[in-house]
């Protein structure tokens, strides 16, 4: 509706299957928590809204420079807003009190994480630009499914039969 594009019946069916799988997976959780389900649904909603807004931004006339300008804006916003969130929630004291804060290894990991996040942002924007927000969300769900399976096989995370069906 927001992008003024029709969604195919096959795409809607795929979304329905994903939602049913999520609900089955939640119902079969070993450590079920209603807050977790609410956060999961909210997270999915925010990811969908983000994808749609990125797609709209890439179509806008102010975005003639394309994907790279959007990536720059998103990363600058994150760099400015994240310290504000740290301050607002009182995390600065915890960070400063940590012994890891002075470690060169800590800063190396932070740098690698930042570079990977930047590259992921570029990949996400290109995926949305050249496919659709729906494709991006479905591929994100497939990635989460693979991560869940790896967690079960590598770390022996407990999983009920319903969760396995939902995954």
C-alpha cells in the first residue's frame, strides 16, 4: 500500500507461512516469555517499516545520488544517536568501569564490528533497491532460520518439536 505496488498471491502466501511458522515456534519455546513474543513481533514490524522507508527514499528525487548517500546518512545518524542512547540509559558508567575499555583487543573488535555493520548496511540497501522490501524481509527470515539451526546443532540449544516445525 505504501509503495503503491501490488503484492502477488505467492508473496502473500510466503508471508503467511512465515507468520504461522513464527507463531508455532513461539508456542513451542522451551523458555516461553510473552515479552519475547511482543519484542519479536515489534522487531519484525520495525524491519518491515525500515525496508519500506529505504525503498521510498531510494525512489525520492532528493536521493538522486542513490544508495551511497542513504548509507552515509544512516551511518551518521547511528553514530550520533548511539552515544545519546548510552547516556540516556546510564551505560557510560558501566562502560568506563569495565576493564575491557582500555584493551586494544576491545577496540579492534569494536572496529571490526563497525566495518561489518557498515558493509551490511550497504548490502541491505542494495538488496532493497534491486529487489523489494518483501524480498529483503523473507531473506532475513531465512537467515534467522539458518542461525536457529546452527544454534541447535553447534551449541545444542534446546528445541521442542513445535519450535522445530516453526523454524
